[in-house]
């Protein structure tokens, strides 16, 4: 096992442990959603699901042509990230992304998204060299995955800041 796979395994384990630990400590302090927010979130899941299905069908139709230029796992990852942005944007702009009592969580969320975006941009910049970008004439996942993630986190951060600005303008 190389250090990259070991790092992924440790990261997944640590992340899972932190999520479980946080959920155990704050069972009574979890965000609650009203009925309207639950309905909006369900509609957002529906839009994201059908977007994923439609884009995966398109990918299946053009996979042979696309995989000449990209590693095989890049397009499905991009589809999942795009669908995640649709879900996030729909829920965010219909006031169903955050819970009813989560002012502190909004600040923490925006900070974490900004940190993830910057870290992925740094990782992308580190991998900008011909030997890391191109492998056997195709764009490598070593370059494309951090690029896709940095774009995802940056767009998500922009959506959050836009929503915050719109909310401040309303008040």
C-alpha cells in the first residue's frame, strides 16, 4: 500500500470518526427543518437525481470518445459534483439548506467551504506540470480531481455568499 492510499484510508476513517463523534455529542442540538423546508429539500433531491441520471446516460453514449482524452473516473465525478451543486443551489435559494436555528453553522460552513476551495486550488497548482497533467496522452485524475473539487467548492462558496448578500439586502 502506498502513502497516497494510506492517506485516503486514514482521511476516510478520521472523517467518519469525527462525524460519528459530533452526532453523538449533539443529538439534542441538531438542526431541525420545518415542513416547507423538508418538501423543498425533497424537490432538490429530485432535481439532483434526475440530473445525475440524465448526465450519466449522456456519458454512457459518449464514453468511448471522452475516455480518449480523460481518465475514466473523471466524468462520473464531475457529474456527481454538478448534481451536488444543483441540490445545494436549489435548497440554498429556497431557504432549505440551513436548519431553523443555525446562525453559527452558517459561519462555520462558509469558512470550511472557503478552506476546502483554497486547499484544492493549492493542490491543483502543485500538479500543473506536463508530467502530472498528462498520462499516456490523457488528462490524469491526479490533476483533474483537485481541479474539479476546487471548482465545486468555489462555486458553492459563491452561491453561499450570493445568498447571504441577497438576505442582507432584503433586511
